[in-house]
C-alpha cells in the first residue's frame, strides 16, 4: 500500500499538527452517521462498546443523532465515526501518516482548521476529528483509542 511509504514518525506528525495552531472550535453537537455494510456495522458496534469513557482527559459525550457508529468526547468534541468510506488521500503517495500505539492513521488538516485522522490497514475505516481548539494536541487522543481499536477492528484492508 503506497500510503505508508511516506509515513511520518510520531514526533513529525505531532510537529505537523502543532503547526496547525489553535483557535475557536466547531460547536456543532451533531455529526453525520456513516452507512457501512452490515459486516462493518457489526465491527463498529463492538468498537463502540469498547471505547473509553475518557479520551485525552475529556469525558465521553456522544453527538446527535445517537448511534453506535459515532462517539464524542468533550465540548467542543473529539468526534469518532466508524464505517466511513475510504478517503481519496489514502491512495496518495505523498499523504501524511502517523502511528499511535500500533494503530496507523492517515492525517489530514482540513480547511476549517480541524484535523481528521482515518485509520489505515484495518478492515473498517474509522475517522477521528479533532476540533481546531485541540489540533495542537496532535495524535495524543489516538493513544487513548488504540486499545479499543486493536481489540475490535481487525488488521487488514477495508472493502
């Protein structure tokens, strides 16, 4: 997979994200719920049950509409969406990537200042979005999610 040819080390990814800066965050209390296959949805339900109560010191506070395919922590929230479609950047040889406690992630700075991470080399794509106000924290929230990811989302290539 070309994606990991240009992988960033954890420190490089953190430096990249710190350069993104901080400002006021998106106050949205809702998020789009993905529409994965039945097989992916089952994996997502297992992930939801295994997710921690806290991520990066923030209490779990799920977005609306309530779904086992989405989760959130804090306000403004770190948002997780499970069963998302493969991002086009995943095939880009120049894509930025990082690893947090054994889980690989595509790293994308969004135009609105948020940082979006999408899991790589897992049978289901999981997306985690950091609000602008938390972008400087880099990959640290992903470390808290890694045990649940490794336990419930098998390694492999997503369909």
